[in-house]
């Protein structure tokens, strides 16, 4: 049974060896994981998932590939993670998809921040059962500002996928995969555009032939060969890359992976961190340990000199509250507004740019994009060949 599973992992380009596969079989034979409670003859799928991942995957950057291959082999098994919430999931089971006219949408009132948070608190105290299709209670398919699957110009999404991209807070545990820096580029254009940001210097050991000096020295040495070596030339530009991950950025993963892969190739001095929607008081480098291994934004500002080129990558698509309001983050109650942190970063690193993978044609319809553009002094560029060239050209000035 497990031989096809092994080949499924190999097909997913996971570096799984026969030795690791045999280790998995030995662990199963030794009873490292026990049988499921409801079936003494079978093992828990969750137990097998964790055991196989532990024995077969040696680097966390491959966890997402493993999850997808595992799910494909076992025909759509749900993610093995505990998304326990205080609100019962059967309240939020989407039974219908409600379509509203433009007039109906315009008639729905938008609550202010304080009113929205206070109203949610009252709803949690009052509501005792599941609700669908209404305008007040936490539920699905309606116009209430609490729940998912319906429509409200500004609310708190509780469970379920995003639809209208208008939620100001999201009530659910979030786990996003890191961008894969081994992603093969579909085109060389991104690398070509990034090469406009270059400042060469000779560093390291003398590994490169200096042809002109060799000819000159040989001639001066009465024709006896006198080889001269010099250090290799490297791009000496330093880049601090801050990438938005998760939420609406899921739509742009492939293109951002290509950009990330090209950036790691082109710049020897590259530091990168992740954030979600807007930068706040901490960032992270590994999404699976994002809350356990946080990097204080103040420490990042102090750690790197102002000769670093600061590049933000994000769609800037969020509630304006997330930028302008303390406590506006969809994930936690940030003490200071995201705008404060953006200003600190851009002041600390005068050479900065924002790369936006969202099509430039929709920028004018997103209030948050206009706010971010103002905060970054209009240095926002689309993730296109021309946009990258313009951004790199600006950073070299």
C-alpha cells in the first residue's frame, strides 16, 4: 500500500529517499503510533500523517509540498490541524449563496470600528443557536456583519473563505505556507529587470583571471608567462525584502514565488521577512512558527544600515482600519497603527519601493491601496516587467 504513497511524494518533487521510506516502515512495525480508538485494526490517519512527515521530510520548507501530496494520495483528506473556535462550526455551515442587487448592497449600513467591536461582543453573549441568511446574528449567507458567505460592506469574517474582501477582522487560526525559493522561473524577464539594481565590487579570494594584467606582466617578464588573478565581481547591493503573505495574497503566490526566487539569485546580500497585510510591531521568517519566532520590527530597523534597499511586496488590499487604526490588525490587537510602522521603515531606509502584484487597473477602486501609496510617497509599482524596471531604476538614483 505504501509504495504508491512513496512514488506520489517523489512525483511531487519531494527529496524522499528509499532509506527514509524504510525508516517509516520500521517505525510502523515497531508500533511508534497506535491504532485508532474506534478501530483496533487500523491506525489513525492523523498519527500516520505526523509519523510519515517526521520520517520522510527533513526540511520544513517541504512541508507544504508534503501536505498537498498526502492529501492527493488519500483523496482529499482535510488538513490535519486543530482550528478549534469558541463558535460552533455548525452555526457557520454555508447552506446557500445569496446574491444581492447593487441597490440592496448600497442600502446596508456600514458600522464604525468601535460600534462593530461592541456589537460583536453583544451578539456572542446573546446568540444561542445557528443562524443563516439574516441581517443580525452570526451566520452565513446573509447581510449580517458577522459570519461568512454573505455580503456586508464592512464586518468580521468568522470561519469560511473570504468572498468580498471587505472584512476588517478575521476570526480563525491562520497558517500560511512560506514562498518556495526553489520555484523555477517561467521567464528570465524578472531576473533581467532586477539586474538594473547593480553595484559591482570585487570580493573574496582571487579566483578570476585578470587577462589584461596577465598580458602586461608576461610582456614585462621577457615573455615568461606571469598569470595574474583577481577576486570575482559580485553585486554588492544590499536588499531588505518584506513580503505580504496569506489572505488575498494567495491569488498571487506563483508570481511572487518567481520574484522571490529571482531576488535570491541576483542579490548576494538579501534579507527577507514576512508580514500579513500591513507591517506592525513584529515580522517573521517562517510561517509555521510565526508566533513562536517573531522578529521585533524595531530590532530589524536597528539591525540593518540605511544603505539597504527596502522592497515591500504586497497587494495592499485590506481594510483601511488595518493601516490607520490601533487594534486594526485582523489577527491581534496591535498597539500602534500600521501607518506608524510604515513611516518608521521608510524613514530608516530612504531607498524603498512597493511592488504590487494586483493589476494596476484596479488600484483606483481599493481605498487601502490609495492609503499605502500615500504612505510610500507614490513609490508603488506593479509586478510587471516595466514596473520592476521602473522600481529598480528608482532605487539606483
